[in-house]
C-alpha cells in the first residue's frame, strides 16, 4: 500500500468526525470558556477549522518558519463560517494529497524558527502529526467543552452516551 493510500482513509475519517463535532457547536456559546487561560468555544472551533490548512502548507512547501508566521487570526464569528472554512481547508489538503506521489510524501519537511531547524521529518509524518493527530487532540477538548454546555455529542468512533439514551 502506498503512503498516500495509507494516509487518505485516516485523513477522511478524522476530518469527517471533526466536522460532525463542529456541527454541534452552538453559536450562542461561542464566548464560553472553561478557564481564563483556555480558548473560548469560538476560538477552539476556529482553531479546528484552520488546522487542516497546515496540511496544505506541509504538502506544498519544504518548510515553515515560525519567525515569520505572524499573530493568530481572530476567531470566526459563527459556526457557519467555521464549517465553511473547515470544508475549504479539508478540500485543499485532500486535493494536494491525492496529487502527491510516495516520493513526494517521503521528502523532508522542516519546522523552523529563523535559521534554527526545530524538526525535520517526512511530509507524510508531518501531515499525520500536525493535522490528523492535532485535530484529534483538539476534538477531544471540544467534546469536553460541549459536554460542559449540555450539548449532545455525536458518534466519533462509535455510539456516545447521548446517542444511546
């Protein structure tokens, strides 16, 4: 099995699960946060929407420089905007991924801060880490946020307590 054919089903499954969760985010709770140091719900949803774009950066470039990345953008205003950006970013990454050969996916990608290389890994590893696993991590946070706001959780890897009652 090729690297791409191995990564695509994983990418598709995790992005679909993330979208199901984002669909449950209520606009009226966007400003809610569990702790002063935490993202608010709208910021976390926005972060999940923007995360897939990292995949496009990884696949289309040989490195990313944190020294030139600038500040984090503002949170999106509502769940419709979050879903629109998430869907566009997922399409962008999937299209780039489908066009990649194994040779290209195994090329090195580096995370830098100026002249300092923080890490250098094959692009396929970077997509799995910075996109797929990162989505899973923040999706876990989102399930807690939604549960704390009494929002029923969708099935992600099987039925949830909300789906069984």
